[in-house]
C-alpha cells in the first residue's frame, strides 16, 4: 500500500512509524501545483492532504486511490461528488484547532475594533496621534456568529464570559428569519461557516444592507462565504467599520491586487 503525504502536513515521527506499519510512506514538505501533485499521488492508495486542491480531474488521475485524509477541519477543496462515485473514503479532523481558531478570532476582533493595525502603521511612520485611533469596546456589544460548530461555540463562550457580550448565532438548521435577526442586531459578526454550495456567497449586498452601520466583521471560516465585491463596497462606504480576515476567496492572495 502506498501512502503519500502530498504537501505541508506536520506528521510527527511516532506517527510516521504507525503509518509505515500499513505500507510505504512518502512525505513531501511543499505545496505542489496541480501537475506536480498528480505526479506525486497518481499511484497512491492513501493521500494525506492539507493544502493541495483535489478537484475531479486530480482524483480521476489516481486510479488506486482508496482514501483521502484531510489534515484540517474543512475539506471544500476535495470534490466529494467524485469521491462518492469512486467510493473513496474522505476523512477530516473536525476537532482540530478549535481553541486556536477561537482565540485567533477573538484576537482579530479586538485588533480590528480597537484599530490596532492602523495605530501601529501610524507610529511606524513617525506619526503620534493617539486620539485618532481610540476604537471601541467589546463589552456589552452583540456578537453574531455565523456557523456554530465547536469553534463557534468556543468563540461564544469566550465572548460571553470574557467580555459580557450578547450572543446571536446561526447554523445549518437556522431559519432565514434567524439569519436576518443576526444581521440586523449584531455589532460584530464572526464567520465560522464551512464552504458549501449553500454557504458560498451567502453574505452579499442584500445581507450587508441589513447590517448596522459600523459593524465589525471577522472571517476565520472560508473566504468565499462572503461575496468579495460586496465586502469591498461595504468597507469603502463605511457600512463596515473594519474587517479582520484570516481567509480569502482565492488563496494565496494576488500580490498585485
């Protein structure tokens, strides 16, 4: 059995030893383009993956493939329709990074609402104007959480207990009216939803129009959940006070804009 770790996945030596009990193990430490990735995994029985995208054409090139192990929570870059046809097992790590992502989300929220990045850039330029970047407090504000899995729940716990914030949330079972209530009443919104056909572009012009003027948005879920052009317009108009982004619709982002 051939086991291929196709890209940058941290696999500890003791885990490599366990994998070697199952078959021949090859580990790569960079992220390949599609052509190189196919060359790496075309004869694999099991692929361990973290960043390398696996659309239908990649999966079709792997005739021996039996399992894709995603070393992350999200797996929207694996064509699950193709894996179902081929009866290829896809596994992920749903509990991975819950605490880290939740804390990171709160960190981005604080960083954005307190205007820390703007103040830092100003000081780096030699400009001292402390009153200009006072920002706002989180205490007592309403936090809307889009996506209420383990990460969303932990964010809610930190925000409620640590900052006395009121929590609104929606998940895949929530009604349209619940979603609209969240948009209308939240002072801050965090996006922690997976990317699916249903959630792609779910926050666009209509949704931004419902939000409070001056809303703060943090996205640590998936970039494509938010319509990028709608987001830009809302930032430029001042509808959105600030954004803390850990994800983008296209990654890596274009250095040339």
